[in-house]
C-alpha cells in the first residue's frame, strides 16, 4: 500500500489513519498489540508518529489487511524474519509506485 503523506518529522494519528484508510482506534489497537510501534506522545498525550513508525505500520497493514494474517501470525512473522518481510514489502511498494506512474502516463496519452 502506497501512502501519500508530506515529508514531516511527526504525523498526528488522524493523518496516519486517513492515509491508511482505517479508524484511529485501529491504529491505537495495533500500537498495543505490536511492540515495534512506539509513537511519541506530547504533554497532552497525543500520539506523534515518526517516518519509522509509518514504515512499521505499513508492514503491519500489509501482513494483516492485504495478506490476511491473524494478529498472532503477523507478530510471529515480524519476530522471526523482520528483514525478509521488510525487504519484500519495500519491493512491493516500489513496484506499486512504478505501476502508478505508468498508469498516469497511459492516462496522459
């Protein structure tokens, strides 16, 4: 899944949820379930996600929503081979970007 967010140091939970097309409650739930998600919190307690958190969220979204893993299955997959999952996901993202660019060129013709 390709997310379209501007380059920033921190993203609010609403921005992240909108980019992924899910509710903020799901993001908060995943934060409790997965150890790799540790967003910073400001004095008010608002969650601030870094670009690294977004990468981890993309991996979780890919495994749970796109591949159909259960939460336990996704946790195990991330624990046993995080490098392999990450590299495979990066390849998929690059291919999706190429596909989008080709579709834009096709529409312009």
